[in-house]
């Protein structure tokens, strides 16, 4: 993706988020230079990979296959493993009309996917085999707004604004906006986008960036280049 397009998508996303009554934290608007200047006090933000995440999943066609994410808060895997401390995460996502987020599952993360506003969110579901892999002939069980619901393989849930689904490891899912763009909330256990996204088909979790312009704001995938390999 061209950096100029990423900058434009960020501005469009911020506008949509504001129109739905949400506000991003101040660090969402820091310039790269301001982020570097405040890196010591922002260590937790950097380590937790909070911030902007815009991806085309390596497909090179953001309008068809892509997603906007902003990680608002994220806990520590060490806390999750010991069963105490900051074990949760929260994101805002934007799925555009007919824009696919490809079929995937998580090994650790349990997540609530919430339609926060806009059009309908379609969530396509498949179950898993005995090793947790994708199973085209198996369904499973999820909770929709706290109510148990069994799903058949390939079933499509349509979440209207205010509705939600809870997904656990082994629930393979893809999603997209239907009838327009959708603002999505995600509340989950600790989020690890580097290792805990297992895709059915080979894709790239993060976009390759063509630096045709200076970044307006950093992506989480920029942090290693700007703050070192440990970021």
C-alpha cells in the first residue's frame, strides 16, 4: 500500500469513528516525531502495539481485502498466562462494504465482535478439526449477545448495530460489511497479532508500505523501524 493512501484511510477512519460518537486517545494523533520524542513515557503503548493498524493482508487491493484497526488498550501475555493482571484488550475496527477480512482463527484469544454502528456486519463461521485446524464440514457454538447459538459450517451471522458474537479458539471466521461500512468494537483477552492469527489461506497480516509520502501517524507495524527490533 502507498503511504499516501494509508494517510488518507486514517483520516477517513477518524471521521467515521467521530460520526458514531467515539473518540480516539490523544496518541492516535501524534506525529512520528512527537511519538519519538515521547517514546520513554509511551513504552507501554509501543510494547503493547497499541495504535493504528491498516492492512490489505498482502493482497494489494485494500478495497476488496482489508481492514482498519486501532488498538486502544492491550494487556500482557505474561499476565494472561499467570491468570492475573491486565488480561484484556480492546480495539475499534472498520470493515467497509464488501471488504473481506479473510478466514482465520485464534489459538489463544477469545473475542467479542460488536457492531458499534453503520451497516450490517456479516460473520461467516466454520468449526475446527481435532487439532484446531479449519474444517469445512464442521460447525460449532458461539454466543450472540450472551445467548448460545449453534452454527452450521459456512453459516453467516448478520449482526446489526448493537449486536455481538463471542468467538473462542476453534471458531474460524471471516467478516465484511453488508450494505455499507461498519464500525466494529472488539473486546478480547490479550491480543497478539504477531503469532495468534492463523489464516486458512496464505496471507500477510500486515501491509507492505510504499513510502511515497511521509507518515501522518505511525502504524503498529512501523514501531520496529522507529523504536528498535524489540518494539
